C-alpha cells in the first residue's frame, strides 16, 4: 500500500548532513587468530542449500530526520563489496546517534553450485534456493515536495518463495529485479518485529509509518531461524500479524560454525568480563563446592533435619521437577549460618553454559554466578532511601550475564545483563572495557543483578523517583571470569565432551520458602513518611514482585527458561 507523509524532513547522501552519519565501530583491541576448528570464524556459514556471508561494510543509500535533530536521524544501507556468486537479500537501517554496527547476510545457492559441478538434482534445477523477484510494491514514500526523498520497496517473490527484506531508493524509479534475491519458502522461518528504529507517529506526520529491526519468531538453543539483518516497515505494523518478509533457516544439522572446546576456552579468555561488586556488599559470591563444604544442608519434605551435601553435590536428587519435595538451606547454627551468608570471593567462579543461537550463526556464552545469600532491598522514595531488614532476602542467588559472539568472525556482538526477573541486551559499543576486549559487569548491592555501568538503577517508577534501588560501583571485590570459570554444559558438542556437574541436575529450590509478615515492616516505614508520600510508597509496594514479601530460594540454572530458550527482555 502506498502512502505519503506530508511533513517528513529528509536528505540524501550528497548533502551537508553527511557528518551526521554513524562511523563504524571497532572493539578496543584486535580480534585474535582463533584456534583451528571446523567452520567457526571463517567468514561464511553453510545453512544446507544456502551459504551465507556476513557483510559489515555497508553503503548508505538514504537518510532522514523525523524531528529535525541529529539524535533522531536514521540512515538506510545496502551491502557493499558482495563476493562473486552471492546476492543481496535486503537492506539495513539504524539510528544515526550510535556507531555503525550493523550487518547484512548475502547468500549463494550452494546446491546450485554442486549441480553445476556435476550433481543432478531435479528439485534444485527447477526450484533453486534463490530467485529474482517478479517486481516490487512501493510500500511507502516521503513527500517529493520536501526535497530528496526515500522510497520503500517490497520485493514480490515468485510463488513458493519469500522476500527477506525491504529495499530503499532515493528516486521513484522501481529497482532492478537483479538487485535482490528471494528465498525458497522451505528454506525460511517466520520473523517478528524487534526494536523500533523510526516512527512518524507525531503531530508532524499525518500518516503513521514505522521501521523495525527483525529477528526470528522462534529463538533458543534448538531454533533454526537466522536473521538476515534487514528491517521491516509499514504504515500499521501489528506485532501479532505475519510479516511480509522472512528469516533464513539453517538446515545444516552439524552446526559447523559453532566453536569447538578449544575455541570456547579462547573466547572466554579473550572476552571474559570482570565482575565488580559494590564496595559495601555484604553478601559476596562463592563456588558451589565451597557452599556445600561449609554447611549447606539438603532438606526433604516431612523430615525435620537436613543432611550435609557432598562437595560435588553427588547426594542431591537429580532430575525431576521443582515439586517442593527437596530444598537446600543454610546450617541451623547462627554463627555458621551468618558466615555462609557472606560467601567466599576467593573460591568464586563463573559457571559457563555454551549454546547456539539464531541457527548456529551466533554463540551464546551464558555465565552463571552463585551467591549463598541475597540481601534485603533498599527502597527509594523521592530523595529518601530506606533500607529494609527482611524484604528481598532469600537463601541462595543465581544470576547471570551472556556474551553473544558472531560465528562468522568470532567478534563479540552483544552482552545480555540479567536484572532480576528480566534483563536487557547491550551492543558492544555500549559497554565499558577493562583489559583489551573484556567488558565490565557491575553486580548490584545485595541483589546481584547485572548492569553495564556504575550508578543507581531504579526498579519501579523513574518518573516518580520511587522504587527498589540497584546500586553498583567499582571496588576491590571482583571476579575475573576470563580466568575463574568452569564450563558446565555445551550440549551441541555431543556426549562426553563436557561433563555436567552433579549439582546442575538438582531441579528444586536452592533455598527454603518462608512467608513472613512484611506488612508490619512496611507499616513502620509508612508511619515515618509525610502523608503526601505514603500514597506513592503504597502504590510501589503493590507493584513489587511477590517474592519480596517472603523468602523463596531460586531454582538452579538448568531449571530456568533461558537454559534452552532465548534471554528474557
């Protein structure tokens, strides 16, 4: 459908606005030559009938500025320097207020190449993996009276094929069909909108128009969808509806671009973050064996006494579900209990789970940290901060962050920071680095949530300045994950390559469930506050997670959704 915005400032690449365009981003240090392996970091990945190559050298096509300011400008790009035999699948878009950090996959028909070499495959001959579009549909354009403008074109694929991306031109002339390729439908997966890049829904625009990045609809360790790096656009985009474009699908079951064990160790040694704890942190991490050896007990429902746990966790019940039949708790003796709560930084290490993402085109290195105790929260109400004595406490705390590495190059692409029940992905250019390409992870005081920078992060209403404080800062308390780690799982490597520890198979809670009278503690706080502030605090309390009103130990890493699925955002 063609629509036009009557008030949409824009410019092309030949005008005075060139200096606003993003500069390419590079990591602080060069990427090393990785150890020899199968297809990891070779630049190309075989998806079965298709071979894809990652293009990071992009050519700008057209730029626009919705609100007339540099921060809101966006630029559209096409792939540059496409290797012989490979074809463009779509264009890329990103905001101008961040470094150029995108990529586009270009593809060649690997099956057709084999046929040319002498193999006979009637399906390949009559239905090749890639075909030119029949023509294009003009999806949207800017008002030509406003100067150099943009035109957005959706390729119309032949029957049985899918378009993989949108093309953009700065003239009204329809692109050549040779410009792009469509992909046979059985080699594709559904995709969905991800981040909003551009929106004209404002008083300046009569017709709404949005541009979103895309990602595979189904994601996780077993999912086969592969993002091309393209965008989708339209006048009314509904997250529930099927998009006009698709993602690729990896049909190569060998996942040959995933790193081998030696390469995993090399990646961790090169990118392993340093985790800094708050200088006032009372509840530091420890290793799991230290926790067991120093008094942790296994309890069984119906039995009043707990039993000691072997340092390897070999006497923990394995498998099953979190049915409440067993749980772990601290020792009964007060001194031993308080000592165990403090953790042991010297023994602490990161527990690493390595898994494929986006059909094996990325490697996710999830790093899990264990703390014997999660401390009470601090509430912030305006300028007032109130430390709780019970709310937020629980025995054992499992937190994690995840490195996402490109399997085309071995380059660190993103880091996921787990923040209690959710989290957020951060691009490599948004991180702090301490040594070479090693990022910094800040662990919040008492709660151990992960953040990319020092400061105070509010879990609640930032507008009202009311919520739970997450305070982070550098200190002398830190763990260098590039040296202190243990790989606990990498299922794709096959049986016997990585031995999973016994305690990883414990699917119950790592702490007891205790419900206490949090209302009395909250009422004491409310009575100390001015009347006009009480309403804000009462509303905040209603919004807080229920686990803050009692103690409930977390389950271990393997029981989490993101063990096999994608991270929660």
